[in-house]
């Protein structure tokens, strides 16, 4: 998962709480072994190695999750796509150094990008690529899925008050802490990690953040972030971060990428299809500050849960 998971719980049974937390973290470890593209022995790595040669029968849970990812890709017209792995490598983000690919390299890589290169057989649970070089990277959504699964394990252990965080990028609030109506979650300033941009209050809800502050490089005064538009093959410009409040960590993890790529204009139209969802765009402002745009779906709850600070 490439991040630290934290779990905060409250309950009356002091012996049961550690069992529930340990079981939840074990579930995260299980999913990391299933979905990691860094671990050569993982089922996902097996798909990446062999699916260009023919159908690969894989774990049913992994297959269903990849099928769900394809549904997000179709719904967003490719703004979210799990085949961006080769793009991340071409731009140097896989190893962390950052680099500018030349036009020929980028053109070659773009031929391998796109969910339409995946052929899924639901009956056989097989996955096949239609050409060599296609590669799946679930990093843009697996963290949120693992958060949801961990919350499910906590519920199964009778825990009704918990906060589960995947390195702060996706957080789910189960219930509320004692003597409080909701969990208080601070959102990092997109330009200064020492500051708080705003605070959201969550109960039985998830918040997901996609930002450029941790993975980016600059060349000639131009900033290139790790958030890619799969359709252009280039990093998304003029967005600092996106915060999404929605019902599940899985949805939030996918949607923060969608809104980051689509921007405010197209994002406003896309949001009309989503119930109970809020989006905060942090955009570059004047004098090296940021400005915020807040969008709310028609069916989203109206009570205020935010306290923005100045950019």
C-alpha cells in the first residue's frame, strides 16, 4: 500500500478492541499481498507478467475489484484508469526521481494506456491484455478499498466507533468518538504541509485526498505532479489537490482522481450523477497562495463540516 495504516477505536470491551484492530490490520496486509504490483509474487504481478500472452485466471476478489475499476473508468470516460503504470514509469514517478519523457517515448507509452486494452471474462475470472506492455497499477484505488475492508472487519468485531486512515489519503469515520457528534479530520494545506487548510467532520463517511505536494518535480519553472490524465499521457496542470467526501473509501479513492483530472468545469457536471458527494478543489491563487472551489452533489447533506483557512 506504500503507506502506514492507522486505526483509532473506542469501545467498552478492552480485551476485544485489540483483537478487532489486529484483525483489521491483518486484512490490510492480506490485500497488499493480493494487489501489490511491487511484490513479484502477488496475483496482480502474475497478471501483469502473463496477461499479454493469453487469459490469466486470477483470484475472484481481485477479478471483481478490477472489474469495478473498469466501471469507474467507463463512467469517467477514462479520467480514472488503472493502466497508468507505464506512464508513471515514463515520467520517473515509479522510482521517485522524476523526468521528462521525449515525444517519441510518450507516444509509444500512450499506445499501452487505456482500460479498453483489458479483456475480462466474468465466467472464467480471467484477465487478458490485447497487447504487450499493458500494466495494471491499483495504487489509485486499493488504499480506499483496504480502508473499507478494515472497517468491515471492525464492525464484525462489534466495534462501532473507529477512524481508519490510509496514510491520511483516504480516511473512513465509523460512528463518532465519545461525547462528540463526529470525527474531526484536518486536511493538509496543499502548499505548506505544516499548515491545516480546513477541517471536516465525518460520521459514517469517507474523505479522500489527491494532491501534488508529495510527488512532483520542476523543470524550467514548470511543476509536474504524479497525477496523470490517462487520455493525454501527461501530468494534470493547475490543480494543487482535490478532497472528496463520499460514502466509501473505495469510491472516494477513485473519485479524487476523476475530479483532479476533470477539473472544476467537467467535475461539476460529473458530480450531478453522484449522490451524497462533496468535492473541494484547491487551485493555484495569486502570490503563491491557493483558492478553494467547493462543489456539492444535489443529494448531498447540507450541514457545514468545514472550516477553511486562508490560502
